[in-house]
């Protein structure tokens, strides 16, 4: 597989693709390693994860560089990613010693529960945040005593491969964490359907997520799915319009819009609609699009020429405005603002996964909620208002798993993350994630 730099179109590496037989061998190694890893003392498992985190920290610049050349991320985003991988590992290094069971009062004896690991976990990671999302599944799975096989996206396997090397260097036993680069239709499909794999964590499109569910169903394999999104950014007339407009571009154009949490539908109360659009246009014009290695760059290229063509297909009519982007080599697309005439416009209803945002007006709170919920997705969103009561009402009414009021923050590694409806199943991150990688065993001991 040729790994291409999205900013230059240069081939930066070639990686051998894993075939189905390679998946079989990896599962065999993972199952053999599981017997040893699950019996590793909790304190020792925790120490190994801390050592792994420390090595990630020591190699943060190297990991960030790999992400820049393979995913086209800006240098600031790539540095954040390396730091997030470190932080997630440190966070879950505290989990092995806290996998508590319970003692439940029952007549005639004692009832106790145990939290036991599932076995082999397959993590199928996407190309938009390769090493970050890989670790969101990997770290809690390892902490709970499972072994992990990662299938990175075809375009972006470099950081996953390097992280697997650092895991071995940290002292994790052979077979506990393996990375299998390969095509989704081959290596990913083989992993999802393999009878020796006990759980799949998949991040990607809703369409492929449904295929993963079908393959997993054959063996009643557990799944965690983090899928698509078409999130709403709702701006009420009583909001701080300057802040809402200035921040809106970063809520959708961050990582060139290649973010399932992107607030790509902006709903603005009609009385401030024209004011908001004008201020949004000024903010978009100030967005710096260019060389990912430049510290001033705020938005880089898209992942591939094919994806750029797909994004462009949604801009079927003249946009309200477009920002600037480099010409020449690289998979560039300008930040684009649309004002669709219909709420049925595909640009307003479909996940574009690019730097395209649609802005529409609404009348009152009821209409805002109706428009926000008129989607098959339900991942994230934002609400801008100075009215605390309204903020709580709308937050409870909007069908999404992660909402922010007067901000665009969706993901913190110590809080749960996941979607409603066709945006996924289960929750990642935070204290809840461990339950997704454990089975509860109930044991009753009768009085003698």
C-alpha cells in the first residue's frame, strides 16, 4: 500500500497489506497472549501502561510528524493527537487496580460479582484521527485485560505501526497489541467476522458500520460503533453572536471538516440570521488554509483526490461564500458556506466529511429542535444562548450523545463519548468504557 502525503501528493512510505491468512495468525497469537495478559497482576498491568504512555510522550514529535505526512493534519492538530494518546494511556493505566466487583445481599449465602476481560478485541480505526481513535479503543481494552488487534485505515497506518513498536519497547508481551495494516474489505472484514475475536470497536461511516454489525452477528460478537454525524450548531437571538460566529468555522472546518462531530448544520434564529451570516463570512475569510507544517495554518488538505471529488459533489449551487486554499499539488478544498433553499438539500442532510457548512434560519425553540432532530444521525451539537433554562430544555430535547452550550467541545478522554440513532452504539472514553471490554460474572456461595 502506498502512503501518500495529502498536502504534496508524494508517496512517503509503502506498507505491506495484511491478507486473511495474516489475520488468522494474529488472532492465534492474541489468544495465546490473552492467557498470560489477563493473569498479569493489576499493578503490573498498570505499570506497563504507564511506561507505554511515557514512551509515547518521549516520541510525541515523531508521532506528530507521521500524522502530518500521512493524514495531512496541521502541526498543532498532530501535536494535540500525540498528547491525547499519551493522556488516554495514563488515564486507563489507573483502571486495572479499580476493576471492582460487588457483594450483593442474598438469602442463604453470599453473592459476589467479578469483572472479567472478554478476550481478543479488534479495533478498526479510521483515517481522520488515526492514532487518537485507535487508542480510544485500545487503552481501555488493554486495561481490562484483553489483547488487541488494530486494523488501521489503508491511508494512515504509520502511527499505529509505530505505537505497536513502542508498546513492545515498554514491555507489553508479544501478541498483546498487534497492528495489521490492510484493506478494509480484506483485513477488516476478516477481523470483524473472525470467530476467535470477541469484540469489535469500529469507527467509520454508518454504511460500513452496518456491515461490521452483520459480520459480528454471526458469532454474537460485541460491538462498539462510532459512526457518522450531521451535527447542529443552534444559535439563538439572545446568544453572544460575535462569539458564536467567530467560533463556528472551527466547529466544522477543524481537520478540514473530516470529523464526525463537525457542526455542519448551523441553525440561526431568524432575527439575527443576516447579522450572523455577515460575521461568519468575516471569520471564514480569516481562516488560514495551507502548509500543515506552518505553525500559522489552521486547516490543511483533504485525505485524497477521491474524497475531494466527493466533497465537491455536494456544492451543486453557487455557495454563499468560499475562503481561500492553495492551488497546485495537494488535495485542497476551500472552506465553503452554503445557504440551502431547502432543508432537503443533500448538503444539509448528508454527512459531507469536508469543509462545507450549511446555514439556515429558524423561528422559535420548537422549530430549532425539530430541524436539529430531523436527521438519522445523533452524535454531537452546540447550543448558543444566555438563557440557562433554554439551554437545558434544548439540550434535553436534541437527540445527540454529546452537546455543548456556548462552546463546541465534544470529546474529553475522562467523559463518555458516543452517539444516538445511526451515529453508533455504546460509549467510548471516560469511566464507562471499561464496562464495554468486560463481562460481569455472578457467583453465589451457599451457606454450609
